């Protein structure tokens, strides 16, 4: 990890999702995921979405309000121009899936498994995303704000213009991550793993102190009280 003196470009805000003014209410059939299913301009409320291995599904211009996806398994799922509010996605398994132009607020996502996927123009705000996995996933123009990401795994992921703001990142795994303009501000980074992959990161001075032990361990330095 190198200290950089070059001028730091301002972070680009993620694009906001574009939803139509009115959405059709999701029916019972819209909650049962099917192969090659297309779900367009729908409003999901306090319902449970089910699916065990559905492939190539697409959600576009949809709003999810307190919707339950907990335990859903899908392959190559796509979410574009969507809003999640107060949803439960805990232990969901979204293999090779992507989320574009989305806001995800106050959602429970503990244990979410999203390997080899793509996140672009997404804001996670006030979410519990601990023990989640984003291994080999490409994240671009993404914001994590006031989120609990403790013990999550970003191993081998590509992070470009990603911001972590006031997040809990205790024991989060960043081994072999590619970082380009990744910002950490007001975060708890104690016990973070993969400190040698922070080349390209922008860390506030206060956050840098919580990286001290991880950096010392990577360099073989023992810190005595």
C-alpha cells in the first residue's frame, strides 16, 4: 500500500434507478421464479419470492418493499433500475448475477452469496451485509453507507470507484482484490484481511489508524503495548 500525493479525483455518484410513475402490483405468479422469467415494472410488497435454481431471470424497473428473498437460489439473475426497501435477502444465492442502477436501503443481507457477479451504480444504505460473499465480483460506482459488512468476503473482486462510508468492516476479507479509487471514510477496519491489496485505496487519516495492526502483521512487525 503506497501513500499517494497525486490529486484525487472526485468520486462519481452512482446513477439513480429509473422507475415509471406507476407500477403494476406483482401477482402470485410473479413471486415464483421461473427459468428465463421476465418481471417488468412491478411493485412487490410484503410477499415471499421463491425460487430454487431458476436461471436467466430479469427484473427491470421494479420496486421491492419489505419483500422476502431469503434463501432464494438463482443463476445469472439480472436486476436493473430497481429499489429494495426493508427487504430480506439473507442467505440468498445469486450466482453470476448482476445488479445495475439500484438503491438497497435498510435490508437484511446476512450470508448473501453473490460470486462472479456484477454491481454497477448501486447504493447500499443502512444494510446488514455481514458474512456475505462477493468473491470474483466486479463492483463499479458502488456506495456502501452505514452498513455492517463484518466478515464479508471480497476476495479476488474488482473494485472501481467504490465508497465505504461509516461501515463496519471488522475481519472483512480483501485478499487479492483489485482497487481503483476505492474510498474508506469513517469505517471500522479492525482485523481487516488482505491489507496488501489496498494499493489504490483512499483512506481517511482516522481510518488509517485502525489499519495499523493489520499492516504491521502483513510486514511481520510486532506491536508491543
